[in-house]
C-alpha cells in the first residue's frame, strides 16, 4: 500500500532509493488521525464512520515507506506531546517527529521515544540559543523553516534575528544541523528557493508540497518531499489500493 499513482519506473526498493523520495505525513491529536482542514487539522473518519486506528495506518504506511513524518498536534497546540503513542509507533517504523519543540530538552524528549529525528520548527523553537543547546545534546535533528505567503519565515520570537529563509538556513547550518525542511504555507513551493537552500545540504519540501510535484524535486536538488496521506485514507477500504507516489526515503538514505 502506498499513496496516489506514481510515474512508471519511479519506485525503488527500500534502501535503494534513486534520487529524491517521498515521506508520508501522519497528523495525530489525542491518538486520532487528522488531516489538514480550512480552519486547521481535523479528525478524519473512514467511509463507514469509524475512526482510523493510528497503528493500523502506520502498519500500512510501513509496507511502502521506511520513514514516516509524524506531526504531534498535542505537542504543537498544547505543549504536551503524545510520548506514549510515539514510543509505540517508533517500534514499527523509523520516525521524524514534529512535536512543537520549544526547548532543547523537549527535543530530547522526542528522541527518547525512539524517533529517528526530532523536527525543530522556526515557528516554535525559542531562538538560536535553544538550537545550539539541542545540537550539543543530540545531532539527530532536522530544522523546519515555516514560510508565510510573503516568503518570510514564521518565527517563534525575534531572537532569531532574521526572517529571510536563506540567511536563516546559513545561520542554522553554521550552528551544526545540516538537514533542512522548507515548509511554505498557503502558497506553492518556491522551487528556486528550495534549490538555493538545497545547495547547502540535504533539504526536504513540506507544507504545500503535493505528490504531483515529485518531478520538481530533482530539478531543485531536493532530498525529498513530505506529503499528506488524504489519498491513502480515501482509498483505505479499496482493493487493490493505489500504487505509490514515488520512491520511499529509506533509513539508509536518512544517514546522508
């Protein structure tokens, strides 16, 4: 099982991904699977009205994807990440987790669950001091740059000193972390911007990225794209399920 249809020949086996890959994004709030909505993430139901079991969803994603990107909405919205859920899910598949990390200690809490990487977002992390502290504690970090429709960064506070994505990426990489995520909101990805950031190190595209844009990833030299699983859930009870959206990002690729 995987996501929407993929161009012929684009799939590669786990651990042998050719070029940019795709990573499914699982949104969780209070143990319920969610999808983006007009007013923010909303709980989603199967066609029969039943709630999706998050562990069933993870098991199905793990059939085709070696890494799942989890957005812990409890952590983001209330500062109370679902650590027990994350610990159980991390036993099944490698995880990148965005739990609304504000401080270095919260990043370590995420990693202790068994997550492969903790995502530190510009919109929540409290400035470069916390970034440097987190890097001293662990190098298993990836930095997300949330970008508003004007092309400026969404920042947790003014101590970052710049809202320019290129300057921010350079500052972050000078502090240590090399892995970046470009997350445009309410606007299509700026692929020129992605290419400029990717020139400095591994860079993924999230936010408004759509699996249909998979062909733009190699053009921008991006490491991969992170996509929402609405199509996967929509076809949940169909047999056969849709084929994949592109090569999965394997745990081996993540070491690069």
